């Protein structure tokens, strides 16, 4: 098996310090959490950004401030800014980080229930996001929350509406209202992706580590972090994103998977090496 690529989703747009005091809001806190994850073994950091009071924002200026600050302490890391933003944001708001020309960014693959809310990703929006990523030479990480999302994005790729092969998928399972986080569901998704694709599994809440173990055993990659899960184990809050990454590293070691460095992850994902 190829080495395991670990992604740390360090803050998301929904979780708060009231739920876990270590959730980062400020630039300094976001840098702290990114470094903790990279030091623990993450090759990729997936970032949302916040105002200092915790309000989610897609501000290009705030993203640039956070990205520049992370690169100062983690110069080799792969950064994947979110174009999902927060529920209710417009497409124009959400697309702002693509104006910074990151090597990768997320592209959400369809509308879905998101707890009590609806996360809107209409076909016209997705075509606009795909067009922007083609124009700006950004490799998408395709975020699939529902099984039907996969067929949608594969159809769009065949039509040239979004970047095509080699494709990187993130199967986010266990969001309330979306596809449950079960191993059979993960297997169905993995078996339906094109040959030569890469994939990552993200389990929400209590599903984080069981799904991680399944993905590691299946030869896939893993995302963990405060965006998806705040607990190291039942009833025990994680003190940092690094603690969550460390647990994945331990599971991988037990199952015989090495951990990819950022340089190795770039090669696996088909990204250009750093100069």
C-alpha cells in the first residue's frame, strides 16, 4: 500500500470554544493548531477561517493572512482552503480563497441536509466552482456527503465542467441527514471511483476513528480534526488537532501503513513538487 496521507481539518465553520476551548479562531490559534497537526504527522491541513470572535468568514484577506502565517512555520505543508464556507453564504463569498491560487481547494458535490440546515450546492454553482478551478489551475478535493454526489461529480467531469483525472475524493460520512458512516457505504463509494483516483475518508463525531481504521486498512487516506470531531475518545476532549492526528498515526502503525510526508503526498496526489 502507498503511505497514508493524513489531513487535519483544524477548525471548520461550526464548532466553538464552548464545545472545546482548543478550537482556533484567531490567526495565532489557527497557526498553533496547524503546526500541532503537521508535527504529529499530517501532510495536509484543510482550513476554514474565522474572525477573532469565532464568526466564520470566507474573506480573501483573512485567508491570505492565515495561509501566509501557516507557511512561515510549516513551509512544506499542503493547504486545502474551503470553498464550502458556512451554511447560507453566497457562491461569490465562498469562492474568495480561489483568488489566492492555492494548489488545492475543496469542491462540494451537491446540496444536502446538514443537521437542521440545508447546505446548498446547486448545479449552476458547482459549474461556476469547477470553471474557476480549471481557470486557476486548482486541483479540487471533491467533497461527497451523499452517495449520489459521486455520480453527479463524475458526470460533470466527463462533460469537462470540473477538473478531471486524476481526481481526489473526500467521503464525508456521518453528517446528520446525509449518508451514514458505515464500512459498506465507504466500500460502495470507493468501488465507484475511476481507476487512478485517490480518496480520503472523514467520519463525523464518534465515527471518526472507526472509519479511519477502515480507510487505513483499505488503502485510502484519512481526515480528522476539530471540524469533524472534538473528542479523543468517549468523554475526553482532544487538547489539540495534533492529538487527533497522533491517534491516527498509532492506528496506522498497528495496521502496517507508513505516514506520507507532504512531499510524498504531493507525488501521490499528482501535485507539482515544491521548488
